[in-house]
C-alpha cells in the first residue's frame, strides 16, 4: 500500500508537522527513529513519524501504540489523530475510527485541514453502505482548496450507488475543471455510459484513445458501449485489441494490478469467464480495492468475496 493512500490526503498536514527522515526502507527508518527517541526522549512528532512507518509495513498494532503514545503527549496533534483513525479503519474498528476522526474535525474550522477527516468519515460510511452519509462527507472534503482525486471518485461512487447517474456525470465534469486527471476523465466517460449517453461517450472515447499512448482502458470502455448497443462484433474486436495490448505490457514477475484488472474485464467481454475469474482473484491478491470490481461485466461472472458489498 502506498503511503499516499494511507494518509488519505493528509500529506500536507503530515509534511508540515514531522521531522525529515531519510527513507531507505521503513525498517531502517523505524530503527533510526527508535534510536532518536531513546537518546533524546519521546515527542509526539517522533512517535507519529514512527507510527506511519509501522503503518506502511501494515504493523497495525505497533502503529496504534505509537499514535496513542503521541496523543498522550500532545492530544491535539493532527497527524497522529489522522493516522490513528486510518489505522483503526484497517483494523475494522469503524466506530472508534469515526470518533477519532470527529476529534480531528474539532481541531479548527479551516476547510483544508478538516478535509482529510471528512474523507475518513466518508470512507467509514461507505464501508457501512451508508451512501447518503458518505456522499455528504465527501462533499465536505471537496470544499478543500486542494482536494484529492480519490475524494472526487468517492463522491462519484456514492452517486452511482444511489443510481444518480446523470448527477454523477455532471459532478465528474465539474471535478475535471479542478483537476484534469485522466482517471477522472475515464470515470466521467464511464458515468456517461451508465447514464445512457452512449453517443457522447463514444465521441469522448474516440478522442481520448487517439491522444493516448496506451489504449486498453479506452478500448474496454468502447467494448462496453458496443455491448450496450448489442454490437457484439464491435465488442469482441475492442476487447480482443485491449487484451493484446495488456499482455504486451504485463511483467509476469511484477504484474501491474490495474493491468490485471483490465485483463479480467477484457476476458469477461470475450466470454472467457474462468480466465476472467482467475484474473479477478489475482487482482484482489495484488490489492485492487473491491470498488474496482463493480463493472457489470465482472459482477455478472463473480460475486464479491464474503464480507464485501
């Protein structure tokens, strides 16, 4: 898991609060920080820095211990509150995580500093399938002057879960005026498809594909449009071309999780269900979030594992 994902948008808050530490590996940094704590005494900043290194290694209990120790020394230390809440989420302690996130919200009224805590609460509500509550929290997070791409995607997922597809495409179009991310653009075009705006989606797919070096993601969107139009020859051609490109890019020793997911989708469009299921299993093992498997073509061939929506 990337540290940026762990922080859920708190990187600016963290960077301004923690000491600079050389990053060879989490283990080396933990050793260095432990030495500094032993030599100079524990501070909230040093304990929080070590906690985030434990978090990067998925040592949740050690991370919680350091975050709590930091908060005993400095109860309003924002990065420790943020990290503690996120670690509790990983441990499945959603009620406790929500309480800690609300503690962070109470620190001050600045939208930028409150945004990561709203994002945490949105993620907790989404895990509970409380989509209206999650939507409200994502929109609070998006009041930040520097919102994360994942927050826009969270808002879009909530709108899709609520079957508000036209509103979803409008929200994503607005998001792209704030952040011209290709991920947001793909999600917007997918939302156009979900809203039934197939002609507009096809136009955008063609334009984006013409500009792209790698075309597999756009080919798969094209395959989906063809499937909805019952153009099965077009669906087969687009998904076959996507699969050929995906396999030319895959490194068997270090497979890209996103390419494995795209491979599953291409195989599903081609009707190769057993191979698609195997790719879905591999993608999950590589850490692809469950929300990424909600394409209708994947849902149709394989229900999520127990404990997932």
